[in-house]
C-alpha cells in the first residue's frame, strides 16, 4: 500500500499513529504529497480528486481518502478493534468527529495566517474558529474524560493528534487553560511510542 502524506498534517498523523499501534507500518510506503489549497501536490490528484492528504492506495481496491475512512479500513485490516462494537462505537465515532472538527478549525486558522494576504485577513473569522476549538476542549474536559481513560481507540488517537496540532500551530492560544483534566490526559498520551515516533517537523 502507498500512503500519500504531508509531514505536518494532523489527519496524516492520525493514520500514522494507527499504523504504529496496529503493527502495520511496514505494509505501507510513504509518498510525500505536501502542498496548499492553491498549489496541491501534482502526484495527489490521481489518488484523490479532492487533492487532500491522506490518501491510501491499495492493490486490492479503490484508493481510500479522508482520514476517518482510512483509519476504519486499517483497523478492520488489523482486526485491532480501535472502533469497538456496541454502544461504545457511537461514542468513539462522535469523539473522533469532534477531534477532526478541531483539526478543521485549526487548519483554517493556519491557512488564514499563512496563505491570505495580510490586508485581507479576517481576525473575527480566526477567533470564530478558535471558539469552536475552545468549546470542543471544554466539552471533552467535562464529558469525555472517562472515555479517554478507557481502552485505546480511534477517538483517543484523533484527540491526541488534534491537541498536538494545536501545540504545533497555535500554542500561544493556550488550549490547556481551564481544561486541566484534558491537559493531564494529553501529557500522558503524548508519551506513547506511536506519538513520539510521529512528531511532525517544526515550521
């Protein structure tokens, strides 16, 4: 299999962490497909018509894209049960969607600062995106800590990667403020070998 990736993408990191956790890293070759919405990587368009990473090319079927689709496929392939059966599945999917929404908002903030001309930037738009992230952190801190304390699942991986991306791009905003339980959980989760092995480059 071939994984089209970008080194700093939090969505890619989700997939990489899952590959480490399920022992499938050696089954995947990596192809750098870094780019921007204005200049997507030339090698990505045939793999994913949306020109977004990650995309997973498989010999036995269509190329998969969207990190949640890829993670679900790799979990099924490894029979790892990071998407558990029963009632907990809906919790896992909802919490994963919350984490992905945090990544979406944080990435929009990054694009606003890096890609939009300075005289056209919208501070109110950036603040609105951060408000989504703050609400998500507050909700996780208040309602989801028992889930995060449970057996490893895809939602925990997603939350860990989302918080790591906040540290990478928006550390000055201080997501830990008022979210002590979540901050303590993340400090421990970030020490997992899979997280340590996938730390993105700075810059």
